[in-house]
C-alpha cells in the first residue's frame, strides 16, 4: 500500500526544517508520542537506528526507525518497523513561494504481519492515510504557533 499527503505551512522553510529536525518536538504534533531512544549509528544521520515509543489508549507501541536519507530540506526518509507492519516514509520540503513551505510525505507499507493488520489494510486503507494527514496538519499548527 502506497500513498502520499501534503500540507502548506505559513512559515519559511528554514524554520520548518529546524522544528522538524528536532526529535524533542515529536510530542508537539504526533499523538501519543512518549519517548525516543537512540540505538546505534550517528544520531540523526543515515544508518542510525532509534526506538520510538507511543501510547494509544492502553497500548504501548514501539517502532524501530532506521534513517535512510537525510538531505534536508530536500528529503528525510526512514524505515519504520513494528511487530505488525513495516513501512518507509519519505518527507520532502519545498518553498512554492516566499514564506510558504510545502511538506510532502510519501508512505509505502511494505509488510503487514498477522491477520488483523492485513485485514485492516485491506478493508480500511484510508485509515492509514487519514492518520498521516492528521499528523501533517498538527505539524502545520505547531510550526505556525511557534
């Protein structure tokens, strides 16, 4: 499953990148984000692995992030592994006009593990896109208030 989302942010690209590139800001725009743990490699650079923790209701969710590309503002890409699924996410930033930043992301789910995740992806693919768009919209609000 592959899809893309975007949002236009009323802020210069330099400010957007500064806020995006700070892991401490994830809690400001990603619902349920709890913490980040660097595991290996040079933090924030291609090849680095980190563990991201989220809470959704009573469930604790753990993702392993492997940075694939970091060439901001052009691209920040990562692979995300969970016990039930794997995906890649490419984030790109551009400035279509002065003071406006377009944040585009392309997600590709490469693997679903288990019956329920496969069923959810088959029956409700729009649910995945809706969550990503929600986070982009929340990032826009965070940046514009900062």
